[in-house]
């Protein structure tokens, strides 16, 4: 009732503005959602090839998914999926530990190396990421991590090694946790290690989840370093290289609709993870800005 | 008392016999001053260092000035009827080994200073009659007062090996002839500032491309950063308006596009905008165009397309990030401007934008840097194309994508390294200027 009354009280001008705003939002939302809908439709498209004469598919089928998951001769998607999964689990464990350790130390401990470390991280961040890529490859080669199954270890090492530089968001989070709890615990005889593991960590669930998820997602979406490191070792490919390959000239006609299916399959879990953690992302952002 | 200060000079002048001895036999001072285990560990490290230097280190250093001279040889073997290759020097490996040796030496020098100071410190403690902490206590302190050492050692080693060493290695490549040009891929030499001059020289082929790419990189970064920022902010404000219905639904629609992995959406966009791709088909079916729009083959259209698609990618991010901050703007400011009769546009430019700029300058700088180094968008959309004949850089290449092409595809490693260094220099200048002029740096007090 009350809502009805309020609506009636609005001036006609305001009502037109509101209508226009909603139409605008609807148009924009359509633009943003359309490519995603299109790729989902393409993944069910019956006719092969990247280009067709119609915008919407003429016929629908599930064969693209079947082919993607069962055809193991040309592009072995299930194998790529397992490769990426193993890499993601390992690198997620290590890099979460790295990020949390570094950001906790920078937020809570005071030591000589603290300011220089933060400045160094800023300076290193200004170099283009690819500059180090070739050299990293040579170093891994010297370590013997560029052949056969050890490529996997090489990739894990590379995905984890420099995560200690990405401490900003979680440091921002730790900065917002009150220090008085720590101080009370230390007066009661707790060591710094106990404060870290028993007090700060249980209070930091959001940022732990955020860090775990971002580092889990990274190997799924990186295709550049994986491509440089795997080269032609097709049994070590990750999902991202596989999808990239499906769009190359020699495969695109046969594999385009399968590419769409693969894209949908890996996007669903990542999208769910992302939608779940966007809350922490926003909180971390505003924390980092405040700090 | 001057000699009470713990530093290397005092340790060498006023240290007792064992402290002085540890200048040669590292760890000796600790060993005799009651920290046996630590002393022995340090000594083992020193022994390992000398072992490394004698077996490989000196050789590596010795090769560094020449970067190798022995060419790979090819000898015809009559008996087997094949060419036999004799191993030559590989300059790339020599350079890497040399750089690593330099880092090892730097590390041992650091350890030398630390152990000398520590030994002098222990000596002083004993002279004052204090108790020297034992090994167990040291271990305990690693989980208490020195926890940061425990936590940060591994991450720092990772950064050192996989970021700093590679960077130094790449930077040193810029001063060599390591390139496919003139066939210097296996054996190359130091080259001074030659490549830098080539890149900066506006009349040469490489120099012309460099200035072109640089100009487009900066134009791109400005458009990508500020358009995304302002439009994303407006979108966030429109969604957060009091009268907008279904806020969560609208937000979900936009966030969905970030939730899908970026490289997937970008590859899809690339296919959709091909001459016979979905967009052209749709427009033709609707009767709006007869000929396909050359989204990727016309330089100007390609540039505009990339900026527009980047809006598609970036606006939801900005919306997500600024939503929380927008709600922090003091309501009094808005009320005051309403009283003064300001319209929504005026309010936006006089209140919202200045406030947001004030709070989010660090974020803006970060996203500007991110855009200059934005590899994915360019590489996956246009691949840097269209490229003119004889050029290595395409019309939409940024410095980073050009760097990628020069190193990975063309194997012009020295030029690539120079481009990387130039990118760093440009970013440093821009960051410093904007940061020092930003109001949040000049005045850390609150807004207003």
C-alpha cells in the first residue's frame, strides 16, 4: 500500500527519468550478457566451423561436449584438465602460504627490511612481466625442469615463486584487525607464532578464502607462460593452452564448437568461485584504499 | 663510546683474536663465543662458497667479459660419412652463469658482514658478562620475535631467483648483440649502448616503430584508464540510485562478465568480430551494412574496437571496486550542493569526481600501470595487427606485446630487453610525477 502511495506521489518528470534509467540499464545489461549467452549457444551448435551465416545456431546438439570429453587423440582435454588441476592445487597451497606469511609479517612485525621490501615490491611491479619470462625459462632449463613430466613442477614453481610480491590486499586486511588482541595474548605469554596461527588466522577467514581462490584460478587462466614452457609437449598442456590451440588455423573448423563447450565447462566453476568471493574482493579493495 | 658500536670497522680494529679470525674463517667468532652450531653452519656455507668458486665460479667470472669466443665447429668425418659438431661456447649460458655467480658473491659478502658484526656483538656481550643465547633459544626466537625471518625467507628466495635474477639477466642482455639479426643467437658479444641508440633514433626503422608504439601505448593507457574509471563510476552510481529497482540483478549481470575467464571472453570477441564473424553476420542480416566492417584489418577501426572492448572488460571491475567507496562520500556534501541548486552533472564533476580522485589516486596509478602492461587484451584481440610489411610492431601493438613479439617470436632478445627497460623508465617517470602531484600525497589530511 505504502509503496503504491509513494509511486503516485512521484512527479511525472521523475517517473520518465526512472523509466529511461531502467531502459538504459536493460540495454547495457544485454550488451554485457550477450557474448556469454552466445558462447553458451555456440557450445550446443550442431553445425561445425567458426563462422556461420546465422547469428543463432540452426540446430542444437550435445555432441560438442561428448567429443571434447572423449576424443583423446588430437587434443586431449581430460588430460589437460587433470594437468591443470594438479598444478592449481599445488601452486595454490604454496602461494597462499607465501602471500599470508609476507603480508602478516609486513602488517604486524617491525623489522629493518620492512620498508625496503615494500619499496622493492613496488619497483619490481613496474617492470613488464614478460621481461623475466625468457630468463625464467632459462633458469628452469638449468634446473632441468623443462622436459617431460617435470614441466609440471616448473609451472608450479613459476606460479608460486613471485607471489610474495602480491601482498597488498591481504596486508590491507590484516591492518584492519585490531592489534589489542595480539598485545593481550602476548602479555599472557603467547609467542608471535601462536598469535599468527591461533589468533590472526581464525579471524582472517575472508582473506584466506580470497587468497586461496585467486591462486587456484591463476593456472587456469594463464596461457602465456604455460605456452612458453610446454612448447610442443602436448601431454603437458594446460586447459588454457588447449583452448588457445583449438582456435588456431589447423584446428578451428573441427574444434570451434568444442572450444565453446570447453570454455563453458571451465567458466562455470571459475564463475561460481568468483561470484562467491567478490564480497571479499570488494572488502579487500576498500581496506587497501583506506590503509 | 665509539668502539661500542657494532659495525665491521670496529669488529676488525677492536675485535679479539676470534672475531678477527672470522674475517677469514667465517663463523670462528661465533664458535669461540659460545654459539657452536651457528658458527659451524656459517663455516660450512663459506666452504661451500669456495668450493663453488673453484669448481665453477672463477671460470664463470672469467668468461663474462668476452662472453665466449669458441664457435660451434662442424667437422666432416670421413669414416662415418657425417658432420660431427664440436661444442662451442654458448654466450647465453655464460651470461646467465656469470650473473648467478655475481649474486652468489654478493650473498657471501652480505653473510661475511653479518657474521663479523654478530661475532663482535657476542664478544661485547661476554665482556659485559651477559649470557650468550644458545642454539635452542635462537630457534625459539625464530617463532617469536624473529618470526618474520621464518615467514619471509622462502618467499624472498623465490622472488630473488625468479624475479630479480631474471631481471638483471634480461637487463644485461640489452647491452649485448644477442639477436637473430646477423645470427648472434649462440655466440654474442657486449655491445654497449648501441641498441638503446637504435631504439631512440627516430630516423631508423626500429626507432620509428618505437616512437609509434610508445605514442599509441600512452594514448591507449589514458583512454583505457580514464574511460573505464569514469564510466564504471557512473554505472555504479546509476545502479545505486535510490529509485533503481533490482539493484542486485543489474549488478549480477555485469559481474557475470568478469566471472568468465578473461582470455576466454577475449578470444570469443576476436572470433565474433572477424569479417565473417557473428557481429558482421548480425549487422548484415539486419540490413544495416552490406560490406563487413574490417574490425581488425583497419588500423584506426582496430584501435577504436580495442578501446571499446576494453570498456566491456573493465567497466564491471571499476563498478565493483568503487561501489563501496562511493557510499563513503559524506552525505552533507551532496545536500549542500543540492541547496545551492547544482544539477546532477555539476554535482558529479564538483563533488563526486574530486572526492573519488582524492581517495583512489593510488588505485588509478596502479590501473594505469596495469594498462600500459596490458598484454591479454591486445594480444588476444588484434594480436597487435594490422602490421605493415617490414615492421615487427603492428599498429595496435603496445610496448609489452611488441616486447613479446621481439623476444619470443622474432628472437631479437637485445632489442626486447631495451624495450622492457624503456617501459620501466616510462612507468617510473609517470608514477613518480602523478604520485607526487596527487593530493593524497601532498596532503594526507582528510578530504575537504
